[in-house]
């Protein structure tokens, strides 16, 4: 199973970074501006239908939101992956935050494309969160 990890630091305090990450239905407005262009909540907020800036769509089911650990877990449904699970968390780092995003996917052949998407997503999230720090 391919495991992809992206990490970055931001000057935003952990509570503020976590507020953006935990808002499952507003990822396109508060976390990944320019990377996710639309997000529609379904099934009473447990599922989100994402549209990315490149036109790709994804359906993601919320698995867990852990406020104490500032960690969210979700899985992607449908598409070419036979398994797709991801987590993201905000860690305190000095006066700012460290953002850690991990995705596990099968088949392994999907990893290069997914890693490219995650790299673009991490850059967008870092830029969005940094704007919130100003």
C-alpha cells in the first residue's frame, strides 16, 4: 500500500489552523483556496463532494474529528482506488503550527498522481493558512 505524507509549517496558532481543518464542508473557502473549487455536504454533513480546480471530483466520507488531538480522518469513496484513507492533523510548533497530512492508497499505481495532487493541495493549504496568520 502506498503511503503519502505531506508536512508544512505555518505561523498561525494551532487553534486557528485547527478551526480551518475541522470545517469539513468549507475546505474550498477556509483551507485549500484555489485547490478545491467547490464542496457540497451530503448525508447530514458526513460526506462531502469535492470539485478540484483541475476538474477532478471526489466523494469523501468523514470518519472522525478529534478535537483534543486536532486530527481529522476521512476516506474517499468511488473512483479508481480500492482503498483510500487519509488523516490530517495540526501540531503545535513554537508559536505556530505544523500541518501533517497522510494518505494511504491502493493500488500503488495511483500514488504518483495522488502525490502530485497532494503536493498542490499542501501548497494551497499553506498559502491559505498563512494568509489567515496576517
